[in-house]
């Protein structure tokens, strides 16, 4: 699943963000991820799931990537029937066999300790599709997809109409 999975597919909006590895930007990205879905009157559970997915995927970059560039890339693509989330870092990458078990102690932000390991299970349970790819020469690209439902049939129809008039936004921070 690439950021644009089918050639010729129209979408409502593509939002691409190049962000510093900073917790404040994760909060901003979660808010941006939620805003359009609320406007489109998507199902509240789906909105919350997308917000959690965005937050978890971005948090994993800060916790685990150990990037030399201290930046990461997020792409949110909104279609009438789903949202695609792509998060790419330029860190050390990882192997699933090396991921510590859920419920075990590990390092936290600021040098502290925490019990963790639940993020991967959460990401898998909330995603309708999930793929991990090695980013050459360094890093990881994660692509998640969440199907959308709407509060009303009128809201679903309005999203379908918007889907035909593709929008695009690029945001870069310095």
C-alpha cells in the first residue's frame, strides 16, 4: 500500500507534513487528522481511531527511530471510504523479532522508565490494513488504512462528492 494506492483514484484531500521529532507536533498532527473527519461527519469511533493511529505511529518515531535528522514525514490521504496514514522516519529501522514483549519495562522520554509494548497491538487492532517497509538506506515506513463510516447517509454522499474534486496541501516546518 503506497501513499497513493490506485492510480487515478480521486481523493478528498492529501495532507503531507515534514515535521521535527517533537511531542508538540504529534499533538498538532492528531488535531489535523481529526479536523476534516469531524467536518465530514464521520462516525465518532472512526474519528477517534484515526486520531489514535496518527498519535501512536508518530509517537513510535520519537520513541524508537533514533533518527540522525530529527525529522519525520507524515502523509494523510482522505478518501470518502477510508483514510490512509503514512509515517516515514530515517532512523535505525527495526525487526519484529526484536520488539520487546508487551507489558515489559523500557526506556521512556527524558531517560525515565515505563511499562510499554502495547502500541503495536493497538495499531494492528485499529487498522483495517497495516504494512511496514524498510526505508532505504535508513528508517521505516508504516502505512495504515482505516475504513470510514458516516453519521448519516447525507454525510456519506457529501464525502463522495468531495472525493471527486481532489485537494492537496503540503506543510513543512523549519
